[in-house]
C-alpha cells in the first residue's frame, strides 16, 4: 500500500470524525435544532470539538502524507502521525468534558505535528 502511515491515520481520523458527528446529529434531531446550539453550553462544546477537528486534521493529513511521500524517515512520519492522532483525541475530550489540561495538551501536540511536518516539507523543498 502506498503511504501506509498516512492511510492508517486518515482511516482513524475518518472514524473519529463520524464518532464526533453522531452525538451532534442525535442532539439536533432530539431537540429539533436545525442550526446553532440552542443556548446549550455542553452542546456548543460538542459542536466546537467537531468543527475544530475539521479545521486542523485535513492540513495535518496532507502535510504528513507529503512528508511520507517525499521519503521522510519512517520514524519521523510515525512521530508526526502519533502527535496528530493523540492531539486530536485529547482535544475533543478536553473540550466536551471541560478538561482544560486535555484540551491544551491536545492543541500543543497538534501544533507540534503541523510545525514538524511543515518544517520538514519546507526543508525538503529548499534543499
């Protein structure tokens, strides 16, 4: 398989996005909300957890995929993938459960993965 690490990460991300989406769809159906959060703070956090996931994951997958495709060391690609995966698992947990430590650590890991992949891609393109 081409890009096995990125493929594994993308598959897991797709499943996690569905898992983040189901409770939102169910809440909307149950409470007859077509948009917005209806003033429900916890529901707002659920919406933001899903939205935040969709804001960061695509560029992360692209950057990690290009790093893997460009011959990045397997350990580097695995490290970047692990940081993105753990970060994107911790962040929604922290946001929904209102646990600042998990949210903060999730964001830090996500940003480190993006910075690492971005720096590796820039270095490869310029050298």
